[in-house]
């Protein structure tokens, strides 16, 4: 198990380039299974979860060639479908939640798809019902081997388009259904579809391959099935979660940092939400400049004077992946804020570690925490902690970089799942962080 040792309390300075978006990459990589032609993907982040998926695709028979940093070509013209019944597939697929998204492409192209119960962050219940109910609406039959924890869908006569109203606007569920529907016969209509930028990117990529998807960017998608898709070249967006992480890092360490090439127009309400906590963001071209908040930052209140409430919601609402960052920032704000995590019931349980560091946090219930900010009058104290998941891990790392003394974070493999070469990139802007194996 890897460990970070962090000497906190230092101000940082400089520029940092966000990596390619993890959540987009997991969708886009699965889409290469939809065609036997070559697909080139650029700006792929070099992180654990993405590399696991690339390895899984290689074991399935996809021809993978690295063209340069972050650029790969994929060709799925000679797949080994027997791999899906192997013990190795149970290991490869079970260790990665994103592996669920290979099912849709395989079902659409070959009439069958299988997956072991996937892993991922322990942040609460994450149902797969949306995925499989969508496949069944397209005419697939579903089975689940409870003993082996293995899911399967089959459509030997092919898929047929239909209207469906999703129970929840699941991002991965929508992506999976879309990838199956593009090769179904007839027209598929998906209402209450997720419309995150990463899902928009997937639809744009599929359309460039010959799919016919309308309504991209809305919650109503109409898909006219086609017989075959071709190759394409696609570039992944910068990771909005990493961008938000660096904004939080700058605020907590009172540092002047510029985040380069953020694709600002795809960030939605993320900049607005940080400004609610008093963070000053300046747009410079397509960069975000965060000046040093040497006088701190003050939480806004609502028009009626009530306490500010920061909560998550499906896009275009505020992404749940950044709520833990907002919570950490609030510990040094001037004022109080209620953090309401609506979508995952276990994501706030890392606050006990922040309380150990001296933060004033009241955990109201599994979904809500009230934070009373220190206004930098009292620094957080260094401590030893363990990263429970990707987003809590980066939040604890930010807290440690702002804290007085030397902190230790164990289980940093969780952070590596979502952040590329993080210690090298942070050291480049002045952070004192060391990886211990």
C-alpha cells in the first residue's frame, strides 16, 4: 500500500495543466468496441482506472497501439469473445466500475454482453438497474448468476429501438444504453437521459463514426439505429473534477495558481459554485487564474440571509464529485455553509479525519454536514489518515497541504485511480510531497 508524506503550510505558485477527463475516457474507450475499424483517441489520462480498462480491452482482443503521450489507436476487428467466460475476465472486470460500459457496445454489435459485478469507490449504493432495464427495453434478455455475481444480457435476434423513460439520469447507464441503441433496428428515444459534457462527447464521437443521435446536450435523446459504424479520431476534454480540485488547492493554501486550457465553456456552474464560497476566479482566455487569497474568502448567504447550502444534482447541476472539495475549502472560509450530498449516502464519512485535523464540522446525517469556517485564524493540524476513495483522497491531500506540520496519507492507490502523476505535478508548483512505497 502506497503512502504520501506531505509537509503542509507552504504557499504554491505557478501553472498546472489538467489531465484528460477520467469519466469521459471510460465511456470513450468502451465505444471502440462498436466498430472493426481503427479509432484514435487523444488526451487519455495515465491513471489507474483508465489503464485497467485499456488492459481489459487488450485481453478481449482489441489491438492497442500507443502513438504518443495520451494518444492511442484501438482496433476491435478480432475480438476473443471466449475471454468473457474466463476467470481472468472476472478479475479484470470486477476491479473496475467502468467495466460495466463494455456491455452496451458488445450487446449492440454481437448480441451478447457479460460482466462480473464491478468494483469502484465505496461511496454508497450504486445501482445498475438503469443499465439493464434499458437493455431489456431494447429487447435483450437479462440473467444474473448470484453465486458467481455475474451479469449477462443477450439478444440473439438483435436489438429493436423503443421509447424509454429512465428512472434516474445515470451517466454510465445512459452511455451504455446509447452505445447499444446506435446499432439497434429502428428508433430509440431516451427521456431523462444524462446530459453531462462527457456524455455529450460520447454522442459526438458516435455521430462522427456514423451514428444518428439527436438531442445531444439535452435530457431527450433520439437515436436512429444504423447497420455499421466506422473509425474516427477523438480528443478527450480536460477533467473538470481535477480543475475543481486545483481551485480548491489554491484557495486552501492561499496560493496564486493558473489552471491552463480548461475548456471553460464546458464547466457549467462549477465556477459559479466556487464563487459562492468567496473564491475569486479570473478567466484569462481559456485559463483559470486564482489569485492568492491572502485575506481569506467569505461564504455568501442567500438573499433572505439564510445559511448557504451547496448541494449536488445531475448535470447541469453541481457535480457530486466536487462536494468533498467544497467541504474542505469551507473549513477555512469566513462564515458557515451546509454541504448536502444527495446522490451518495457514504461520501461524507471522511469528515472525521478533517475533524481530527481541527476542522469545525457537524455531520448532521449521512447526507449533510455543516461546516463552520476558521477564516485562517486557526490552521488545520497535520495527522495520519487513510484515503477511502478518489475524491475524499484528494480532499484530504489538499487539507494536508494547507495544514501545519507533516501529514501521512495511506492507501494513495485510491488517489492514483483518478489523478495522473499527482506528486510530480504538485511538486512543480512548490508542494512538498513524497511518495513512500
